[in-house]
C-alpha cells in the first residue's frame, strides 16, 4: 500500500505492534538544518479512541516538595512539548535531534561530503554545499503535555529520576488515571478557550525517532513519511537514554490540528477539588 495513502489508524496500529527498540543511532552533527512544521491531518473519533487504549491504572507525578501541598488541593499543570526542550538542553545532549522534545530529524549524507544540490521542498534548495556532517531536515510539533511515570510510586525509581537530570524533585502524587482523565475532561469542557481540545494518553516508546540516509550528491527529497506518523513520533517517542523514566504522557490537543499548538504558548493550569479526589497516594522522598 502506498504509504501516503494509508489511514492514520493503520499507521497507529503498525507503530503499536513494534515492541523492540533498535540500538541507538550514532550521534551526528549536521552542518546545515532546514526546519518545517508538520501538517498532521485531523484525528477522527476512531483514532482518538485507539490512542486511549491500553492505559495504566495509576500514574505518578514527581515534583518539587514545595509544590506538593498545592497539588493535594487539586492543582494540575500541563506544560507544552516545546516547553520541555530547554530541560533537555540542560542534560547536554540536545544537539542531537533524538534528544530534543518537539522535533524529529531526517539526516542526509553524501559519500563525498559535498552536495551539488539538495532540494527538500519547492521552497528549499541548497546548492554547492560542503556538508561533511550532513544536511538535516527537522520537523516540529507542539501540544499541551503532562508527563508522569507509569504505575504507583517507587522509591528506587524516584531516586533514579532525581539522579538523572531532576535533582530538585522530592515529592510525588499518584492518581487513579481513569478518574483523572474524567476530571480533566469535565474541567476542559467548562473553559471556552479549550473547546474542541481532546485528551489522549500514551505510554512513551523508547527508540530512535531520527533517521539517517546516504544519498547522491544531486538529491531531490520526497517526504515518504505521513505527517500523522511524524506527529506520533514527536509526541510519544523518546531516545533510549530516557528509558529509565517509564513515562506516560497526557496530551490535550486540538483534534483538528494535532501538533499545531502555537510556539511559545504558555502552560495550562487547572485547579479543582475533583482533581484532588483522583489522588490515591502522595508523599515526600529524599
């Protein structure tokens, strides 16, 4: 079947069947980068329902100890996918697309390290480029995003999270996920500015989302990967280096334009006692 003509649901089923993560790709720098925003098609009710399958019973959010009291009162925070990118940069690995939130890259290398011409789309033509470290085409997407850990609280896992780039965390809250999603949907329905947004949740998959190609030095690029597949990769795939997080993501998205949240959108804050009613456990740790 032509990949461009495959439905979103078919692509999603193929991705969910892939259980084995490949070995991490070599870390590469790109001499030249061109960036494009993905144009993901609308998600119908069938695809949205599929995205909400296989949910864990509980999720745990780790936070700074000083935020615990407010969270116990029913405060819930959605950041953005784009907003997590600066946190990746603190880990010193964000020069590689695979480690960057909100983006995915295709890297192209010629045998000689020189491109006579490289055309990515009608608007991008690179000529006589001495790109020894390749040319990268980068795709970006953004949605409201809340990151948690799958399952109940584990002190060992919390300490591991703290030791790997999250030194300030010292408290946790565990939620009944089904109740939490119902509560969030109820609150979103009361906010006129959020009408049309849908809540979807997925366990993050850990594998390489970037791709490497060796091509001729006279190259015209045809995008053979559907925008829906790219959006899934950006939203729910992280590099294997983050596998210790065992992450579950809740996205609050515009079903008519997934990934299309404007850049620099501020975080979203919800607060209501009905969120507090979803809490099944909480506490602090060293």
